[in-house]
């Protein structure tokens, strides 16, 4: 393992900033940084020094973020939005878009609703000042493909901003943004939220037109999962000892688990 890999901690702050810029979610960004370091240690023997460590870490984090997005988000089809733009009759209200872009909260709301690969292209190029070629290298795609993602991402962002007025009407008077409430809803379900935050979540669920069905589905899934618990299941007596032995003998970069 090279000395540069050994000094991973010095990359924590810039890597977190990178993760936050592409996810727009502090908790997810922190998780991705941690997972990136773990993946880097596991694959330290694969690092050949042909690229800066920070670039290597960014690529690992980016790929992990894509995996998360694929697992957890049912993304809109941006190609359909591009099809709208191909129609000469399609347009948006420039006043509505302009008003929303002037508000950071509204701009963030539109960004987080973009599919991940397009959001990354827009944020890294238009916010962080990356060149298109750098975006292409990070996403391991061709330069034309990166330009296409940037174009589609910008189109999708404008369309999301233009559609914001109807969304605002639906959420008028609703405390908390939907995503803020949804991030807390699992802790609310477990009864571990602070009272003030729990009250905001409750108020949101009472007035939001879209979140109550999601919460009801979470409650139902939680209850059904609990019914799967088998009270007669006995944990093998040596399992804990085996796990501790594996963890204590595991070395960064090891390809196999000791004893296998």
C-alpha cells in the first residue's frame, strides 16, 4: 500500500464537499464518504498511482452514488423531456422559472428531482466549474455522451422549475418540504425524533397531499416485516465468536475472508 493511500484522511473534507455537491443530501454524502474509504482500503492493491488519489476516490464515490440511486430511486425518463423540447409548440413560463431560480430552496428542489447522472453533469459543470471532458472522465463516458447528459440535465432542470408553480400550490401551507419530512419519517416511525421535529412531521403528514400514502405504506411494511420474526430461531452459539475472529484478522485490501 502506497503512502498516499495511507493518508486517506486528508481527503475527507474535499471528498465530502464533492459528495454533497452531487447528492444534495448531507447524510447520504457522509455515508458515501465512509463507504468510499472502506472500498478504497479493500481495493488498495488495485491503485497503481497512474491518477491522483483524490481523483481515484472521487470515481469510487461517484460509482457508489450511482449504485445507490439505482437501488433507491425510480427516476423520470429525461429522454421524454428532451422529446418535449423537440416539439416547436413546447414552452415554459419564463417568469415562473426566473422566480424559482432566485430562491435557493426552489432551485435545490428542482435539482434533487433530476435523475442522478444528469444532476451530476449539471452540478459539476455549472456549479463546480468542471470542464465537460472532466465530467466525461469521471462518469467514464465519451465526450459527446457527457455533452448530451449536460444538455438533457439543463432541459430537465428548466422543465422542473417551470412545473414548480403547480407543485407550490399543492404544498401551500404545508410545514416542511416533502424531502425533509421523508428523511425524518423512519425515525418518527421508531419514536426516536425530538418532540419539536416530530410535531413538524405530524403537521406535514396532516396537510401534505403526497406523503401520507407513503407513510401508510411504511407503517404497513414495518408491521409485516415484524410478523416474519421467528421467536424460535436460535443464533448458533459460535456465530459471535466467528464474526469477531473474522473482523479482527481482516486486513485492508484482502481478497478473501480468513478461513475460507
